[in-house]
C-alpha cells in the first residue's frame, strides 16, 4: 500500500470555526432580510447540503460570490478568536511521527492561515495554499495535485462538508469526513465518504500501515 499524502481542509477541520460562523450568519441576517437563526435552527442547517441552503436563502446564483466574499471579510475580523479543534495538535504530532506528509488547502487566504498556524505553533504541513473562494472546489484540488506533483492514488482529502466529499470523488481521490465541523454525521453519511471520524485521534489510527 502506498503511503498516503494527507490534504487537510482548514475551516471546520483544523480550525474550530463553527461558533464563529454561527455568529457571522446572525450578524449578516438583517442586511439580507433574514431572521436570526436560533441554535436549533442552526443544527437543522448543518444537516442541509450547500445547494439546499442557497436555495432556502432565496439568493440568485450571481449574488453568491459576493455573499461568500462578505462572509470571508467578516471572518477575518475574528481570526484572533480562532483556535484549533481540541485534539488537533496531538493528531498532527502523531501523523508526523508516523512519517506521513501533510498539506493544507483553504478557501481562506494563505496569510490568514499562516497567521493561525504561527499563533498556535502548528507547523506540521509541507505546504499551505489559500484560494480565492469556495466554489468549484474539485478544480482547486486538482490544481494543487498537479502543482505539487502529488501521486493522485495516494492523496486523501480530510474535510468537514459534503462538498468536500463530492469534490474528492470528482478528483478520483479518497476522502475522510470529520463530524466536528459544519456538516453533521447524518448528511456526511448520505454522500458516502471513504471514512467518517468523530475525533482527531481516530485519524492516525485509521491510517496506520
């Protein structure tokens, strides 16, 4: 078996950003004519696909990139409040001790991600790439596989959303879904990732050769 190359998502996977996202959604709600979201409503949303959420928001498709840009701009204001999900440091240390190579791909900017890694001393990644948005994720993954000359058969993507599963399958790579990010285990199961884990400690065990 080839030694896997791990490609991590950032927000919701490495960074514990779920509470910040919830607050941003409520902060922005009045400007879009939406009602504030209760914690119970947010749990319902976490069981919806991205397409369903967009459809329920009633936004025309051409406005979605502007909304995403606004969310990311608001997100930058909360970077100092962002912390790794509990157990992430120990997971990364174990994976590195096991000799596995890892990289980080984020829809956030590289500068923001590097700031986070510096503050929390999480320098376990071979490279870190930021992107310009959250759409067409499969194309961005393919681009990084080519750019960094990765063996597609060995790449495993690790993320927290259903679209991570869809993008990975379109790229022909394996995918591990985590349940501590945006999407719940119920909807992740619906998209049939290769594996689902409920804690960071499960990932090194899953990948032991």
